[in-house]
């Protein structure tokens, strides 16, 4: 049980010490936070360390293609109403990063852990979570991760018979398929803006019918489950039909969806929806996302979008023309080296905006925008893009490593 912390074994203590030392060396060398290398070193000393570190915690895991870092922050904020929380708040979401995060939380009651989709089942076996929140699955880094249907199948197999309470988005057929093998599922009507990865039935391959908000397979009968929680406008509706107002500083429909799932997850730990949603207001930005910074005398809002579903949601945050937009795309290891996903993004939504294009793969993006019939300017770097941006706050949309480059450049 959480709160009844057993002392770590001597080997585990040595592993934690070695990991912290490695992280400190990495930070001193200017190589970043050191959380990943620290976790790798610690796990090399004791492969069972993650399980030992989680023994005294009530854990909730959060996994998805989009929104997991934000949802992790929202759940963590909600659970702090009931006790201390340890979390991998900066998004180091593979076993090494998770191990580093938990190593710093010996006094915590709750562990709120973001998990990379590929590692979800393994981490769940190690940490015996009380709850798992599953938000969405869409194409992302196809050169590294499995095709979405295969990933859903891995989740379904890995979570089969899990004792955890699964909090799952009823509007995403792939999530429903993955969660349906678990005995205890709380279904949340969280919405699904991007549907292009879920037109075929994950159960039989038939074509899914989508009348209104419903969806079902006419061939095998697989269908949307009845949700007990839901997002309705600016409110979260609980299982008793009570509508609780959403209090967020984070923009957009996607974050209201994240809040709905977070409220349902917090309720699994006994936190009242009113308290959970009020506490979520404390989250102003998430690892730089949504921050507005001043650079070269201009206001830039930093937006992260890593895949077609994420870009679709991000476009909805941008005011109409003439708001200038800087688009930045890389294709490094952390992004996935395949840029074919650019062709699945509907860039015509940016028609009329002054568009500046930067990043390692700016020419790939330029070809895509040319085919979309948009006017744009290819720039060598951020400084040039800002110089050419007409007046007004600039919206900057970047994929993962391009976003990190931008944050370093503007000192965020």
C-alpha cells in the first residue's frame, strides 16, 4: 500500500546513488537534465529498481500519442490535493527517465507517470499501477513505433487482466480496442478530432460507421461503449450527471479533453471533480508548450505539434489572418526520421496567414505547402523568420526537436 514504504535493498540504494552521480556529471557537462543517463546507469546496477521505487506509491500511468505530458501534469496537480506527488513532469517517459523521476520521490504518496506508448505494458508490469489513463492513438514516428493497429493490439495483450482501473477515451476506437481486455474500465467521452487512423474496425478490419458522435462496426458489432464521464462544452460531466466547470489556463479543445480524462483519473484516487478541476488551473504551461516569450522585440507563442493529429488540434488555436505563423520541422531520431506524415496534414487551414518555414527539413515542408497552394517564405533560421514576420504576435509551431531548438534559442 502507498505510504508504507519499505526500505530499498542495499543494491537498490547503490543503484540510486550511482544514477544520481551520473546525472550530476551529465548536468555539469551541459548535456541536459541527466535524467535519462542517470536512469540507465541505475537500471544497469539493479534491473528491478523501477519496481522497488514504485512499491510505496499509488501509481497512475498516462499514455497516448498526443497529450500525455499535459495530462500527466493535470493529474499530478489534481492529486496534490490529497498528498505529495512524484512525476516525470519533463516528459522523460521511457523506463530510464521514469526510474530517475521515481528515485527522487521517496516521500511521495502518488506517482503520476507519463509512459511512451511502446513501453506501456512493460512499465505497467513493473510498477503495478492503480490506474492507467489512455487518451488516443494516431500515426507517429512510424519508423520507430508500430503501426497504430499493431500498437493497440500490443496494449490489448499487455493490459489483459490488469488489476488497474483503466480510464479510456470511448471516442477513439483504437483505445477502446486496447482497453477492452481489462476487467475494470472507466469510459470517458473525451472526443476525437483526428479520425483518419480509425476508419477501419480494429477487431475485424471492417469499415467503421460514424453517425454523429457514435461509432460502430456493422460487420462484427464492435462499437463505442457507453461513457460514464464526458466532456460537454466547457464542463466535465461526472457519472452522476453533474456538470463541473473546467478551469484551465491552457488553450484549446484538446486540453479540455485532457482535463476530462484527468478528472476521471483523479476520481479513481478519491479526489472530488470540483477540487481536481479547480487545481488544474495552476498549470500555465507544460515544458514550454503554450508559453509566450519576447524575442527580438516580438511576442512568440510556442506551440508543439508532432504528428498530423497534433497539427490539426494546434491549427484550431491560431487566430485568423493576418496572424503570422512560423513552422519548424526536423527529422532527428526523437522526431522519427520519416517526414511522409507532412502529407497527411491539412495545411490549407493556414491559408491567408503569412507563413515562414524553418528547421532541418524546411524544404520537405516547403514542397508540401507548395502543393497545398499556400504562400510562404523559406528562412534559414528563427532570426530571419522573425524579421520577415508582419506585425502582431507570432505563432510558432514546431515538432519535437525543433521545439527544443526554439526554446534554447529564445532562452525559455
